[in-house]
C-alpha cells in the first residue's frame, strides 16, 4: 500500500458547509482512482458569477495548494462549483459544498468543460476536523414563505413516475406541519433552469449522484423561490421498489424534503431518516418519514394543528 493512498483512505469523511446529496456512496478507492488531481490546501478566494445565458450561477473557488497527492498542480488552483450568490439571487445545489475563505480542505478533482470541478460533489471534499452539528434534522434558515410549493412534473417522465412523485409530496403535506405541496400537472420544462417553475424531471447528472435538488433563494430573506429536482438517467429506476433498481418514490420523497428546505444527513446513525443523504437499490424506507424528519418541518413551519387552535375563543 502506497503511503499517499493510505493516508487518503484514512481521511475522515467530514464535509464542508451546506451541500446536500442523494448519492451512491463511492468507496474511497474509486474516488482516488478517478480523480485527476488530489490536492490539499486553504481556500483563499471565492467568486460567484452567472453563466453566459444567465440560467445558472457558478462559484470559482481559489485554493492555495500545500500538498499534491495525485497529478500536478500550480501553487493555486481554481475549482468551479455549481451554485453561489450574485446580487439578490442565490442558487444552492444539492450535494455541492459551499466554501468559505480559510477553509482547510482536501479535494478530489477532475477537468470538465475546461474547468476543474469536484469529482463527485460533497464526497470529493474532506476537512481535518468534524464541524457538522449532530442533529437529527439539519436546517440552515432557507425556507418557503408562504409554506407551500406548487410544482410540476416533466411530461417526458416514464409512466408511473408522476404518481410516485406526488405520493412523496403528500407524505410531507400530511406529516403534521403547516407546509403543503400542490401538484400543478405536467410541463414541457425540464432540467435545472431558473424560470420561476418548480419542476421534477430527469436528465444526465454526474456519476454517483442519484438525483439532485437545486434551489434558488432571496439572499436577504432566505426565502426559497424555486426548486428543480432532476433524477439521474445514468441509473435504473423503478416505481415498485424492485430489487436492483432505485425507487422513484423513495428518492423522490427525500428530494422533496429539500424543497422545505431540510438538508442531507450523513451520519450512520441517521441512516433510517428520509433525509439521510445516501440511497440504495430496492430501498423504500425513505417513503415514510421518521421522527427527525417530522421534527424538522414542524420547527421550520409550525404545525397546522397549532394554527387551527389559534381561533379566537368565543366571548359571551
Ligand atoms: Zn439530499
């Protein structure tokens, strides 16, 4: 075993900031093998910009490199990460970490479209110490106001998908909080596009990502104004929990939790929660919410029951 790789395999899977993911958990050996560049260093700068057609925001993260475990790198490298904040608009992408100046990180990188990018989102980042709060739900203040999400499904989804996705919405709407999903039918829109429509569709995403929820929000209020969910066509899907296939309702219920906005959980003791950030074939346990998931949305949105009980008392 080579010393460099041994060190990598022992690196703690401690992750930066507020990324969110529904991912296939890749072995460390796969990350090591597939990365073109593995570097450690300190974040010295971040700059967020709209892309050319103003449909997405990317953040360019500068890392001062002090260690190279694979490949060759200059003293500073720039990594393109989907998401960021420009003007009044913020775009957050599930599974993508948000870096801050001073963060000490090790990154597993590949070259895509002329940019260095994270090989596999949050799984491609480790930090020296564990800074994540040990909560049974994770909430960063981003939420919907009013407490509802009116959404569409892409008209090109396979048979049965829209029903499976709606079932996920109903699960959240009937869990005891004031939050409601409202299904508006199908749309020809798909993918991740800032267009004012909340759309569930499918498309090609990076290897390792099962599905991804991107949300746009107002920076000042943290009010979420749009969510787009994309299921990855790279994987085999089923609407019946079939062995060997990923279940649409299972993963869909998890993804819709990000519309609320609950964040992913990664600790092994969170593995029964719907918001656990890893999924498996044949799995259906995310279709039903656990206590931590329900506690999370009640804290964010309050309980509908409580609101009903606030009727004025009759005065004789
Ligand atoms: Zn997730």
